[in-house]
């Protein structure tokens, strides 16, 4: 444990768009799990608050019932704050208010208005791990108000994500961390490409399919089927592309399948806050070919652990695929170990909490 902080009692409050294990929470589920793991390994006590039906084994879990939040991506910039009747989110924070004096720091993982609005009303510091870039005016405003009053309270995954907010310079960039012992290095892949993510328009799957069509390299697609009509459109548009939808796999199975691929293709249409799956690929020795946009552009070391190409440029994707032979798969694994291990993330989290606690004077 770094000297910066004593053992802490931490309450981690999960996203409210889906139960842990459902895949609905996207990257936040894996992020929360890895953060709980690395902090527990460092003598901190961790408890997780999550929706009823959550499946979680690595830390004590409090399940809260109530109606799920609708996903923020589908909202427009001027979307009003939406809370269903009997909102799970409100019930989670009612619980947090009741037990807050048993904890030193509360950590919020929800990209929703309420936890930010409530921050000044709590006696304990709340650390907000913001999981996406700027999406709506209402969220920008309430996060901005929070960081103005509590300058150390906003953590993000990448500088690119921070820069989508006007207050980006004040955000703490945390990257992310993974249990790399779960990821097996694969030296000799099969002749195939990988694409991993929620099947939704902001993920730009159609570009990876177009690249598979052009190179005739089979594209394997893993992830939760968030938007079936989107997938239908892709199949109709590329009827002969060599692609297979392989479903949503838990980490253990995903890493084996991903490791067998020649490269991971990342084609985000939006500013991906980070790109957990880029690290998972690197950890297996898989080079990443990504649009020079958002978190992946800060992860991929161009020409060393993959290729960064001009956003939305399919010809450049195809060109990068042709140059995969120049990437040493061992270098990919080494980068994951240097920057994105549980220990590296644990250090960054402890520095964050220490800064918050020294600021709140306790
Ligand atoms: N939408 N309203 C809302 N709240 C969240 O916490 C949320 C979301 N959409 C997606 C999401 N979280 C995560 O899948 C991403 O942040 C990774």
C-alpha cells in the first residue's frame, strides 16, 4: 500500500442501468470489479451497492431494488433529468446516506445526475468515477458544479474524455487497471480479426465489417446485442462479409477467444472514454488497430502495440491490417503490464483518495 493513505472503508455505488453480471453496465461492470479487487488487496475494506439481481463474489454486496435508469447515450444534449417512479438510483443513495458514517469515502460509478447533485448534502467525501465523455447539458452542468465545489472529486479514464468537458483540466485521469493474471499471452493467432463492444451505433461496427470485407479476414464479433436493428442493418448492408456474431462472453472466455485473433479493431464513432477491451487485447498480446479518437488513441502506441488511423477512414483500417506483421505481440503484453495492471491502477486510486481526504480535511 502506498504511504499516501491509511486503510480506508470504501462504499462503491454501481451504475443503475443494469445488475452486475448482466452486461448492461458495459465497461463499468469490469471497471468496478477491478477497482474492488485492487483496493481489497491493499487492506482497504470495500462494500458494493448494486441493483437487485447483481451477481458479485469479490466483495460484500448490498442489493437495492427499484426501477433501472435508462441509458444516457440515447438521450440528446438537451435531455431533461429522468428518474422513473421508485428509481433504483434514488434508493441506492438513500441507503448510502443512511450508512455513510461507516465509510471514509463513497465512490460513485453512475453516469447520472442524482449522485452529483447529492454530493454537498453528504457528510462523507464522494469520489465520482465518470465513465463517459460529455453527453448532455444537464450532466455537464451538475458535474461542473461538483468539481467547482469539490475540485478533487472527479475521476475520468482518459485525457481525451476529460477534454470533452469544459472543466476537463481539473479532472483526475486514472486510466484503468486489470488483473493481468487472467489474460493469457498468445504468440501465434489464427487468421482472424476481433471486434468487441456493445452492438450499438456509437461503436461503429459497420466500419470493421467493411474492413473484413475488403481484406477477406474473418471478423469475430463479441458483445451484448444492445441494438438488434443496428445489427440487422449491418447484415443487410454487408451480406457476404466474413463475420460472425459470437455473443457476450465473460472475461475468462473472452480473453481466450480474443487472444487467438491477429488484431482487435476499434471503430468508435464517439469519444470512447477509455476502451477497456483495448487493454484486454494488449494483455493477450493482441495488437490494436483503432481510430485516433478518444481513450484508445491514448492507449495504443502507434507502430509499437498497434496502429492509430484517421477516424472513419476504412481504407486506412485496411492499410493498417496489412502492416500487422510489424507489431511484436510481446510488446503489447509488456505495455499492459507497465501501465494497466491492478497495482498500477491501485496506486492511482490511492493517490486520488488521499488528495480528496486531505482536501476535505479528514
Ligand atoms: N446511462 N443513465 C446511465 N447511467 C449510467 O451509469 C450509464 C449509462 N449508460 C452506459 C453506462 N453507464 C456504461 O455502460 C458506460 O459508462 C460504460
